[in-house]
C-alpha cells in the first residue's frame, strides 16, 4: 500500500530560528493559537528562537501583537521578510486556508524549509472526501457515504436513515452532527454549510474511536507511539473536544495485534500520501475487528493536553523531545528513539 519514501536530509547547519505561524480565518483560530503557544514554549526550552507570526481573523498578518500591514497583502509581504531570516517555518494553523497546504506552498515558493506535510498531502488530507477515496483505493475501510455539492444541497437531499453530517474540509469537528430525523438532518446540513459548501453525509460507524500518531523526524526516522482511545457518548464533536469532558486512555486498552494493525495502517497511509513531520490518523475499531479510517490531520492539535503529545508521553517521550526531533534540534536529554517504527 505504501510507496518508498527515502529519508530526507536535515537542513544544513544548526536550527536557530523557526517561524511559527498560527491563527487563521477559520473557526479553529483560537485552537491554533493555543497549539502554537505550546510549540513556541517548547522551542524556547530547547534553545531555538521562535519567530511568532499570526494571521488574524480578518486575514491580516501580525507578529507578537504588532500588525505587519493594513491588509492581508501588505502584511504578507512583511511576513515574508521575517520568514527569509528564519531557518524554517512551522505551520500551526488548523483549518483552511493554512492547513490545506496554502502555508506549505507559500514557504516552498519562498525557498524556506517547511516543518510539516507538503502541499499535496496537506490538500488531500484536509478534504475528507479525497482522503476517503485514497484510503479506499489502498484497501483501507471507510464509512459509506457521499459528498454533496452546493447545487445538490440547494435542491434538497432526502432523509433516508440516521447519518453523520460533516463539512468536507472543516476541522476540530466543527459542523459535525448525528442526524436521526428529517428535521435534524436539515438542521445539520445548514450548520455544515456554514463551514463548507460541500457536505459529506455518511452512515454512522459503530466502534471504538482510536487515534494513531505518526511522526517523521528531521533525520528521516519514522516514529509511531501507542494508540489512544477516545471515550464518550455519541459523536466526538467540537463541544466535547474542547469543553474538558473528553476522556482518553493511552495506551488504548486493545490487544497487541489490533494495536499493530492500527500502527501499520497509519504508517502506510502516512507514507502513501507523502505526509511529513507530525500527523494524527483517526480510526474506528468495529466490534468485528475492522479498522475504519475516519480522518487524517496533518496539523493536529499540539497543546500539552492534545492527543499527539499524550501518545508520545505514554512512550516516555517528552513534549520537548518530540518537537526537537521534528525540527532537528538537539536536546540535553535522550532522543525519542525508543518509539516503535
């Protein structure tokens, strides 16, 4: 299922300055800022300067609270000058535009190293329908369903059975709803369209929600820590994700064979899609043992309480060690070489 992916060479010279870009114009602005703050703090602890860049809600750029220009275009020009003096850019924007590969493309065109997945991988994984098509073509189960465009949605889609409704490209579970009745279905479609004019309608999958992290270090090593299980009733929506009620078990209480299948499948999809740095792949494990891919995040949440840092902590890898391995900076403690590959 996976194609060969030769280890990439670390950037020449020591990594001293990294631009961390956060914010954005999507509903995930605040989560992005929190993730970036955690990354910036970790960089400071390992002796790397973080150049803080933020795209405000109106699309204008700022740095440490100072506007870089009166418009998105003028701010971008000033931001590029700051980026040119950095060793790399670390995109930490959740949602589009940004997580969809826009930032990766910008940095690539400017000749700046990107700590994260490239344009193609980011664009495909941001789109839930494209992700499902790639996964299914590579023998990975996905939930049955269809993606509907604006014309179909305007004409009206008949309600047949309980379904999961979600925007095709939004993240952080925004606009994701379980519709049990025709009235709930209509309301769910309307809410999903607030985030994207393309809406995915899927049959619900009954199973345990298991997340897997895959990391490619700056040296090219692939790391896969123990999977994490999400506990909760119903849909793991944005409210549950951020209101403190979500419960996690890591390592997930699953048998070794299932854990290996999850890790192998996640690793293969990571390679097939050409992902880099950090990605989180979310699965359902059904009662009959099937693995069903839910989605892939190439810029997952990175606060200390987010799923990816939790998974690595369970493997004995600190947050600082994880960030140092990804950016290619030394730390005064052991390297995360004990995580399964």
